C-alpha cells in the first residue's frame, strides 16, 4: 500500500524520532500523529503501454496540546513549519518514499503549511496536506 511507504518516510524524519505514527487514526492526547488519505482522483496520466502516473493526496496530522498559552501554541506551529521544511528538503534531494509493489515515487510536496483544523479546550489538530506523485 502507498500509505505504508509514506508512513515509513515520515518515521525516518529526525523531527519525529521515536514518535508513533498511525494510519488513518489520530489519538486524543498531545503528541499523536497520523497519515490520513484525502479524497482525490488518483489518475494523473495514462500511457498507451498501460503505465500510469498517479497521485496520492494525504494529510500529516498531529494532535498537540493547545490552550491560552501563546508560547505553547507557537511551538506547535513552529514544529509544523519545520516539518514542511524537512519535506521540501527531502524532495529536493530526491529522497522520496519507497513504495511497494513496483511503484516508484516521482515527487512529494507539501500543499499547505501546518494549520489548526480543529481544537478543543486541551488539544488542537494540526495538519499539513501533501501530494505524492508516483509511477505505476
């Protein structure tokens, strides 16, 4: 599965060292992470030989502690910013997710910076929307 390769890629990030990253599940407490598939049309291009270029849109989601303490909230926003920079640096150096099943990653990009998509009194869900282009 493509999402497994993406998960392994984020597990290699030094900013997330030792963190557990889930797939399509974000825990309730601070410090929870998940790779979540987003709805999109996967086909980008089909070749006459049957080959395809496809896309996988996903969100890297994080649940962090969130309250009236501006410093704590700013730290969470900065962590998202650093993660976007890491994604960009890895892609620029050609270090992309390794995909199973003969699929080959072509490019990876962060489509958004980290933003708060929901919050409650104790935590906020931050997410970075991303796109992986790959050859099938």
